[in-house]
C-alpha cells in the first residue's frame, strides 16, 4: 500500500507536501517543520526537472527528500542558532523557590524532626532545618525541588 502510494507521488505532490508542512509550521510553536517543508518543496522542484529521467524513481525521490531534510536542518541550525544562551537581567525568572533564598520569614508550623512550613507571600512552603517552634524567625538558605532549607534568623 505504501509502495503504491509513493510510486504515484509526483512533483506536485512534493510541492503540496511542502506547503502543508509550512502551513502546519505557522500554526505550531517552534521551528521544526520549516526545514522539512523546504526539503519537500525542493524535492518537488527537482522532480519537475528530472521527471523524465529513468533513475528518478520514487525511492530516489524519498532518498533525496531525506538528504535534503538533513541538509536543510543543518543549514538552518547554523544560520539561526538557538537563542536563550545570552545573559539576562532576571536569571531567576520562573525559578520561584530560588528567588526566596536570602529572605527571612516566620514559621507557620513548627519544624519537627527537620520538617515544617513557612508562609512567604500567599504561599505555604515546606522547609527543612533544625527543630524550631512555630513563630520563630528563620532565614532561607537554599531551595531544592520546591523545598526550602532554613536556619534560625
């Protein structure tokens, strides 16, 4: 079935596949299908030129598409390197617990057997540290996996 489908694949099919991939790229975030759409469109254009040549079978067309896909991805990665490696003025953005390191708070629940809770803003945070009664002032020293480490202030 797949062999029959690919054997009837012509130049216009590659162009349409490229257009569909590019249209889906517009609707989805990221830059994943752009390079495959470009490769399909180029395969379609080459198919127009080589359609009457005997070796331009569906197997060669698929192989050309695969090679062009890899080449277009590599060229695209070199031409448009990934962002996010530059320095930012807010390095702890979206890392809420790390933003709390250095703050002082009052224990909402006592620390018993090394575990308790503090309230910072409108959130109760789990804390680890030495046993302390409720109402004691603590200083946040570290944050690991959503849990804060504290010591007496």
